[in-house]
C-alpha cells in the first residue's frame, strides 16, 4: 500500500506509524454515531520535500483534519439551508446529529453554489435589505423560472459587470428603474430590454393620482354634488347638451391668498432640496438637513416640483350670459335646478343640466333661510361633502367601468369630469394606456404618446418617451417580471426567517439552494 505525499505528491510505501481518528457520522437509531478510523502515517522519500512524514487521506469519507464524515457535513448543510442557524441546530440535535448554530451556518457558507447555466432571457428586479435604505438585485432565468444569482446592490455598474461576465443574453425584462436600464445597455447592448407591464400600469396610476393631487378643490366640490340628491330628470334631458365648464367659483380671496403663500413656501423648500441633491447629498441627509420627511423628499424630486395645491383659476363659465335671468327667476321663488335649466334651454342655453344644478346648490348654501328649511336628511348629506375621496381612491373610481360603481360614486365621477376637463382628459388617457398594455396593441402607442405629452400627464409621458424602446417591447414581447416578483417574495420569507441578521453570502446561499 502506498499514499501520495500531501506536500509534493510523491508516492511513498514507508510507514512511519499510525493513529486513530474520531469522525462523527450519521445517527444510528436516533443516537449520535462516532467512527474510529485507524490512519497510517508515511515517510516522504523525496529528498527535496520539506515534509518528513504525512498522514494518508480519506477521500470520499472525510476531509483532511475534519472531525465529521462528508455525508454528515452534507446533511448538516441541507438542514442549515432549509431552517437556518438556531432552528437547524435544534432540529439536527433532536435527530442525533448535534451541531452548534455557528458551525451549521459555516457549513452553509462553505458549501458554495452551483455554476450558473447559460441564460437567454433574464429577469431583473430589486429587493430590500432595509426598506428605504439599502437594496440588492435578484436575477432570474425566465425560461427555466428559477433564481440564478443575487447582487449586493442595485447599481448600474454592478449589473453591467455581471452581464459582461455572462454573455449570450438576448432579452432583459426589468422594471423602469434608470439604473437597470443603464446597466443593461452597457452590459448587454445587443439585448432587447422589456419594461415590466405591471410597473407600467402602476406608474400610470401614480401619474393620474399626481394630477388629482393638484385638484383638491374639484374633488371636494364633486363630492358635494354627489352627496346631495339631484332633482329628477328624464333620461332624454340628462343626456342632452354638450359637456361644458361647471359653475363659476365662489369668492375665496382670503383662501387664495393663504394658498398662494403656502405654495411659495413649498416652492422655496423644494428649491433647497433640489440644490442639496445637485450637490450629491443623499435623501436621508437632505431630510435631516431640511426637516422634511425622507419619503416627501423622494416624491418631490421624482415629480420635479413641489405639490401645487393652490386653487386653480376658473375659466369663464358658459352660464355668465344668463346669470341676470337666473337671479331674477331665483328671486321670484323658482329654486328648482331642473326647472331653471329647462327655462334657460328655451333661451338658447347649450350647457348641461349639471351646470345649472351646481349653480342652484351654491345659491342654496349662500341663502340662510333655505339652509334652515332643508331638514335633517339634507343636512346629513351636506355633512358628507367635507370628506371627498382621496386621490388614490379617486383614481380607481375614474378608471373602472361606471356600471360597477354605486350611484353616489357615479355621480362623483360625472361631476368631477364636468368640473375639470384636465382630469377627464387624463383619466381617458390612462384608461386607453391600460387597455393598450393589457391587450398588447402597439399600433395605439404613437398617437397616445403625442396626446399624453400635450396633457396634464406630460411628466409621465416624458418618462415613457425616455424609455420608449423598452415600453414598445412590453407591448410585443411575452416576457415580464411577474415571476421575478414571486421570487422576491420568497427571498423576503427567507430573510425574515433569519430575523434580517444574515449576511449577503448566507442569504445568497439559502436563496440559490431553494431555487
């Protein structure tokens, strides 16, 4: 029998002696098992070798200087990958294979990962180490539907370097983050970038919400109209007449002055935030310096301006030429909006019934005698007008079919569209965009984009224009980041299973082992 020298590799037959090695092995009948192995020591016969004696190796049984067999180490690593440190250690001990949590995690880290197979269609998304502070990147093979790697951050340089190390990728499905677009363009310039359709719809919803956040007064007054029961109209009367501007605004000079002053303060704070950002300051540092909450800083910088919640100036109303006649009829005791509208139609008024109805409601609110005579039911309806739908809920109301809404919600949507043509146009554009993305109809894209750029959705359309190739690909390619989001959820479960204390190497090992 001979054995190769562990230093120079020269085979030797000269036995120097032997000793016993104790190797932990798999449990037997639920009890710990130890193998006693007699190992021989040999003399190295090479004159130039620095080692005089060496012990023979046990390939396939145990590692050099190891205290456990290879199969026990493999079982411990499997337990650690499935359960983590403390739970895995308790489980292994109960099975008769005791090990500490530290050693168990060392087994997981030392096991390495499988080589990454060639990838053609790559899915890219981010995941949070700590939400709002630190993020990583998850990479998925969309054809095999499995995670292939994790990256420690979400920078363009890191993604580009990974793509250069793995050539052959033809499609990159990603969200609309600028860093991923840049990294994919640098690392795989020949690959088709596909914007994720869910993120496109989410961005569209956020854009419409941004428009609504600039029209709080319209939301409030539309909610007033919806809360008060309108006078009965025939179907023919309700559908007649073109859409026009709503009632003229009531005097709010003091409120407008306060709103204007508040807007000037917000604009000054935004200018300070933008200046600090141009100097390279992080969002958290800007928030600490200016006293503005970090999420607000991020929202302002994304929008490119501070929120403009000032009262919008009203256009000239179609009702102006008929105001004198309306006042005369009102003073004569005609307080019914429908009757007033029919009277004006006989004089050539082309507006909708809602214009006159809103004028009549405003006059009732201004007349104390009429307010007192309205009774508790009317009063309870009026009290609801102080709570208009939030912009987020208004987005949903504007983008779903009217048939699924309640009567009051339908009245709110109709009134809001009548009051603000900008909101009506933006809601129609978002609905068309949603249909275009869901039905994958790229022929509608060019016309929609031109209209959106000329509307209140200009910032959203500008972002679509910058990412135009990826958005067009989303309308033609079958790939999306949907399954990547599912893997992100699984990563979160594993991360939280370790109470957020795992390092990147341990988290990466566990995620890839479960792929």
